[in-house]
C-alpha cells in the first residue's frame, strides 16, 4: 500500500469521507490517495490519518472493516457491497504501507503553488481556456521514515 499525493481537480467535491477512519473531511488542494500494491485505488485519506504511524493506520483500517461488517446485518440491501468493501480493507491492511516523505509533500505543495500561479497569470491575460487545463499528475514516490508494518 502507498499514499500518493495528487492535486485536487476542479470536479472534486470539497468534502470527502476518509477510507481509513470514515470521517468526513475538507479536501485540501493536495489530496492523499491510498493505493494498494496492485494499483487499486482504495480512496482518499484525511490529513489526520495520513500523519499516523503505520501500525495505527492499519489498525484504523481493520476497525473500519469490522464496522462495515457489522453494518451489513442492519442494511440488508447493501450487504454484498459492504462485505466486499470490508474484505478489500482487510486485505489492504495486510500490505506494508509507504507514506510520502516530508520532501515529497513539500515538492507537491511547491508544484501546486506553481501551477496555481501559472493558471492565475493565464487567466489574467485571457489565456485560461487554452494554456493550462486542470489535471493531476502523479509524482515520484519517496518513502517516509515511519515503521513499515
């Protein structure tokens, strides 16, 4: 598993639910996305969970999966969906996790600042429709020093 940083795109909602803790959070200009090792996107990660140590991060994922499994008995129409989601989280929690390093986060913030500045300049000169489309580019991944459990 890894957390990948991407720029928040225009169509993204302002409030999302964290994949790890299920809390609703306000999305910053840089999104933290949780990917499995096979490339499957699990979802967004809130800033609080992104700062957790690896063991606590995984514990929250397992707790979230257990909560989803308990909900399946109360919401019979969504049983298959909730059970499948819970199993995905349990499987993902078994993988070692890689967090973005401080430098990766800093470079991403600098990149978003530069893109925002270019878009503002393009809008100021009336070039906004043609010069810088909204897009998010994955950035090279650097590992954090946190324990890899």
